[in-house]
């Protein structure tokens, strides 16, 4: 059974809109900073921290993309999309499709927390709990 997590941009977030290309850029940034951490430690941490490649299907252009792994024993894939709620609240949806592994869920949680923290957003986790990464009054 698939599971979903949502990163919602609230009025207190750093930005009020987000595109799929901006999300891809954030994943590239994540991969870059984890690779730099690995080089400082003398270890190939980048491959362990981000064991996926970003793949976009032609019919999904601008709406969603896959994070596809080459290590099918530990990881399979994660889907990431961008949409707006009825009240025009933009959000990023992270989906674990049927057949996901525990490794996929762990990485998806890690990516969701990174995105929410970087955007000062509200994170609705896979288990239904909410984490607030923006300043609340």
C-alpha cells in the first residue's frame, strides 16, 4: 500500500510558491552537500546519502518525477510531485509506491525533513504527525 507525506508552504515559509524544477534543484543541492561531507571524511558518503537518480517521464513533465535507485535490494523508488490545495496552499507530495522498502521510507523521511527545514515549511509525515519548521507566533 502506498504512503504519502506532504511539505506544505505556509504564510511563514521562505517562499509562497514552488515548482517541480525548484524541488529538483533542492535534491541536487542535497546530493552536492552530502558529497562534500563525504570528501571531508574521506568516504563516499554521497552515494549512501542519496542512492537515487532523478528521472522524469514525458507525460509527467512539470508535475512529478521519480527518485530511482540502482541498488534494488535496499532501495527501489520514491515519487515526488508538486500541487496546490483547494485554498491555493502549495505543497510537495512525497509518495512511497507499493512495494517500497524500509530503506526508501527512511530516505523519504530524511528528504522530507531536509526540504521542510530548507523551505521553513510544515511537514505532514507518513505516520500522520506534523512537524513545524517555520517560526510560529
